[in-house]
């Protein structure tokens, strides 16, 4: 990976990495409305909004990192971790309603 092998604390301050971190925070928070989604109509709305925000930040973090020339090893790792947590959780959540 060359220049992206080093992870620095200062990398946390970039906008793309902040988006990835926010996604990592929102993913477990999304489980709360997901749990109540059948009993509470408001939970569906909250879940949908969180799902959209997570999806948008997933697209934006990499795009902004390249556009702002702020690609980092930390950002690549954060994005991968968020994807590895988010997509299986969504699959499990969908399986729950089968």
C-alpha cells in the first residue's frame, strides 16, 4: 500500500474518517429501532433514516477522501470494518423477518 501503511492519530481529524467513525457509531445505534420495528411505527422511520445516513456516509467517505486528497490507511481500515459489521447485520435483520 505504500504511503497508506502508517496510521496516525491526526488521521482521525479528516472529514472522510469522521464520516467512517460516525458510521461505526450509528451501526450499533441502529439496532435499537431495528429491535422495536414491528411494535413501534416510529421505529421504522428512525431505522430508515439511520439506514440512509449510513448508506450515504459509506458512499461519501471514500469519494471525499479521494477528492480532498485525504486517503489514509486508517480510513481504509475504518471503511472496511464498518462494511464488515453493517452488511451482515442487515442480512441478519432481514433474515429475522423471513
